[in-house]
């Protein structure tokens, strides 16, 4: 099985950052420049919006199929960041390169995430940036969202309750460690949490994907626990996770067995924010449904 928490050894050339472990593969498929990746026409489009698109493509290597994802970020105005980058080489101006760096930093901290293959960045008319990111499929890990949708009974019954307690504990500890390392995944929800139960274990390995938005600001750090657990709380299935399960998640995050007065205040804050997320999401879904009813194409 692939290692989802080891450090990445990379090189930079031709407007790209390359994971050394994939150099032979990239050479075989002739991804040797920004243009060769940007103009690639193969694969299947699985997401396409105004800001970006994602395609899934397969490669046969030594008789084994391997699956990759290419995320292209369409031309975006970089503005002041582009000018500052001329004087600060380490400043990142594009989404693709930023996500590659976030993945590398997570792994440096021993936090599980996907395998980055390559990222690229180029500027059009000086202040307009284009970028991409290639990652390998995260199998055998599976999204918690899909587990809850397709196999909810896995967390039900006597044995399922034991698995659920282990899951809550592992997610709480992962979130605590992530924040301790100085990172906050800004979309910490069931969709982006990856699970792998190996050797018939009832406690999963945990990883994250879609690290496009990661907060590192010390100024907002006191709110990370509220934001992260509220987003996750909203995406945990009502019929499976009861209020005591959700409180257990906060306890696992804090490494405690009982909430004190401050913890209870935070729990109320989490519940209020979860309710706001629910209202906001329902409004968005209602607008989309209305647009579809009127035959308006989403972009």
C-alpha cells in the first residue's frame, strides 16, 4: 500500500514541481513541460466549473492500472502577489502550486494526505496565472462521506458502535495534531476525510485530501476547533451520529473525558455554527434547484 504520510522529495524545472518518485512515469507519458500537461486532452472530466476543472485518467504500468487526477486552475488575476513574488521567490501566486506545497508540508508533519505527482504554474500577460496539480488516486483509502452513504450499517449495531467510537477518537486526534502542527484544513468535512481499515482492524488510518485551502494564520487559530468541528458536525449523518457522539468528538480533540465550563461554551458555539452552515447550504441548494427549474446552466 502507498505511504500517505512520508515526506516528498521534489525537484523544480520547466515551470513545474515534480515528485522524484514519479519522474519515470511522467517521462513515459511525456508530461515534460507545463504546456504538455495543460494541453492534455485525455481522461474523463469529473468536475468543470468556471475556476477549475478536474479530469481522471488511467495509465497501465507493468500490467497494473494506476489512476491519477489532473486539476487545472483556469486563468486567474494574481495582482499584487505576482509583483511581490518577483522579490520573494518563495511566495506562491497560484492555486496548483499552493496545494502541492500544502500536501508536502502536511507530510513533513507526519499528517496523512494524497500522493502529489506534479504541479505547474505560469503567468499570462504578467499578472494572470494558470496552474495545475496532479495527484494519484488515494485507493485503498475511501472518503468518509462515501462510507456513510454506501455502507451506513458498518457503524451500526454493537460492533458498529465500537467502530464509530474508534472513528470519532481517531478523527479528533488527527484534527488536534493537524492544528498543533500549525495547519487548518478549511474544508474539514466527511467528504475530505479519508479512511482505511487494514487487516480487519476496527480503527481506521486517517488522511485528508483537497488541500487547496489551508489556514496557517496564528491570528485565527483560536477559532480552528470551532470551524473544523462545525463543518464536520454538519456532514455526519443524523441517523448514525447522536449528540453524545458529537460531544465525544470534541472530547477526543481535547484529549479529555469530561467537558469543563469552557469546553461546554465551545460546544454551544459549535452547535450554533453548525446550524448556520445548514441554513447557508440549504439556501445554496434551493437557488441551484430554482436555476435548474428555469433551465439556467450553472458555471
